[in-house]
């Protein structure tokens, strides 16, 4: 069976929907509200759904990997945004070198773990 995919979209939860929405706007995402408790966010050519829904075990175990073209530049840009200073629970790591490439990690205000990686 051959699939002609156009996109794949994750659904992520938010402990505080208003705060998470603002965080993703500050990150540079473009929001399309779907309803009063869900929005679609675009980051480049890709996107995800943010829901006003919080299940601790689910959110604490959610990770998203976004491939970027230059981890070092991306890290500098994320650092310059100061989201880790503006939002209480947001944490930004340094660059980690792996056998497959490089990556940085950032937790969103709810604890979703983002991996921003560059394959070598």
C-alpha cells in the first residue's frame, strides 16, 4: 500500500491553555484557532494541535522532535527569545552531540519536551 502523505500532526496538551498559547506565539508559531479549547500551530511548514486538556501522565511523557537545518543557529535564536526566563517552567538545554547529529531540548510551560535536532 502506498500512502501519499501531506502532513503528520501531533496533538499535545496544555496545563494552562492561555499560557501555552502565548508561549507558542512567542516561539514564532502561527496560530489558527479551531475552537475555544484547541488551536493549530504552524512552525515553518509543519504543525501541531494544542488542546486545553491536561493529563499529567500523558503530558509528562510527550516528546516532539523537530528537525532543523542548523542547531547552533537555532539554539542562539531560542536563547535570544528568552522564553526560559519569561516562562517559569520552560527550560532550554545546551547543544548535545550524538552519533547521529546534534540536538537541543526545551520544555514548554506544561512540560512537553521538544527536541530540536540536526542530522549529520
